[in-house]
């Protein structure tokens, strides 16, 4: 008996894809802008922006892995509820 309409193989496919996308995130590299003269402030601003973007990419990667793990747990829990419900109903009949 299915209480939840949750296709485990589909969930696994989505979580695998999410993990793969998170693993494919690449950090931005430093740009060789001279930190002298009139572009010094610009060079520092670019370095700060790159560092910020790389930090956000790390946070996104962690969140994607956490979400994928939660999706896997939810699919397993739904499967266990379906099995348990079916067994309880069988026992009652």
C-alpha cells in the first residue's frame, strides 16, 4: 500500500544531480589587476568581490548537499511509513 506517491528512483536521480551540480561549482580566480596608482581601489574591490562570491559558492555547495541529504531521508521515511502502514493493515485484516 502506498500512502505517499514518492518514486525513490526519481528522488535518487534528483539528489545525485544536485550533488553533482554542487560538486561542479568552481571558485573564481584572482584577476591580475595592479594594485598601484589609480586602479588600486578597483583592484581591492574586485578581490573582495571575488572572495565574497567564492564564499557564497561554498555556502551554496554545503546547502545543496544538506538539501540532497534531507531529500534522501524523506524518501526513506516515506518508504518506511508505506511499509509499516501496509503491514498494520494486513495484520488487522
